[in-house]
C-alpha cells in the first residue's frame, strides 16, 4: 500500500435475519446465501488426481470441500440424502466445471448396508481412495432441557454422526493406500457444549476421541487421521434446526458465523502432502474461540 494512502474499506458483514426451514433445509432459500467458494477458491494442484469420498457433500461444508478438492485436482464421490438430489446436482456441477469427476450417491449413512454399498461404489468407480472425509451430521436443537430429546432424535443423531462414520471408515480402510488420509468433522461443541445441542455435542466429543485413537492405530500403515473443529458455520442445517438465526455466530470473537468457503482450506491442507507429518490433530476453525 503506498505511503499515505488509507486502507480499502472493509466490506460490511452480512446480516442474518430470522428464518426457518424444514429439515434438511435448502441452500437457495437462505438469506444471505452461503458462500462455498464458487467465485473465490483458486486451486494450485495440491490434490492432483486424488480420489476422494466426502459424506454430506450436497451443501454446506461438504459442498465447499468438494468444490475445493476439485479445484485442487481431485475427483469427488459424495453422499447426499435421497431427498437432496437437487442440492447434490449443484455440487456435481461445481466439481465438473473444475474439470473433475463428480459422483453423487444417495445414501442414508444411518444404515450399515448403505454404508457398505457406498464404499463398494467408490471401489468400482475409483479402484482406491486417497482421501475420506466423514462430514455428514445431524442436529436438532432442544432449548428447554434433556426431556425434549426423544429416543427417535437421539438415535438419529448417534447413527448419523457416529455409526455412519464408523461403518464407512471401517469399510474404506482397505481402499486407502500408504499416504491415505481420513478427515473427520468435529465441532467447537465437542469442547464448549451448548445445552440446546446436548446429544449433538456428545457425538462431536466422541469424534475427537475417534480421530486421535484411530490415528495411532493407522500410523504404522502410514495413513493419517485428522479432524477439523468448526465453530458456527452458515449452512442449511442452521435455519432448519435452530430456533434463532439472528444471533447465530455472534458469540465468536469475530462476531459472526463462518461461510463454508472459509472452512474448506483446512480440509485441503490436512488432505495434502503439505501435512504429511500431521496426524491425530484437531484443527480448530472457530472464529477465535479458544479450544484445547
């Protein structure tokens, strides 16, 4: 910047008006729309010709990761719920526009049989996997107390966030060669849980343990296992599972939620050879909230 000149004015932070949707939510109905890096992410070949599997790739963090991976040179097979076909098609378009293969797979990861079929599909399409990203998750706020959490909700949270991750990872390991990578999405909730997300926070703490434990198991096979712990992120899960969107993210030191595009570089780094000596690590991306 030339001496004597003033810095460019900072763009105003977006406002997040009150809004609600039915789960699983739709990206196109969010105000403001999430930024997945469509116009900003520039790749540099960090994942050239890698074969990757991303769960929950239809929207939010998963879409941003799929887009970033593709622009770094990776092919992406990703999961989505059957009712999210339109969202999945948008992710596939972004991956293909980057010149890479996009393979959307409808899959309810709460079912072990579907998780097994998912990995078999990856084997059939790619032959092997270089990177597995366990990102799909479910939450539903219950602001009153634990009495508001039904057995049905508790079961859905556990099976989506933990069982699916376990089944997919277990079955995908034979496809991961030396140098392969497993990445999990945990959360600030693992360390600073909010009572309104009691069951969800439980699973995110378990994912931290799973990540650090599995990293030790797989070190001798030279497969790295790491996780990203996001703080508040503006995704369709928010207006479809939280009662208040106006104050979402305001508690972080940066005073706002992240956009999905701001999380994707963490996954790219951990998936890339640049991080080849990092395993068992939790990369915090919380907007300044300190975590262990």
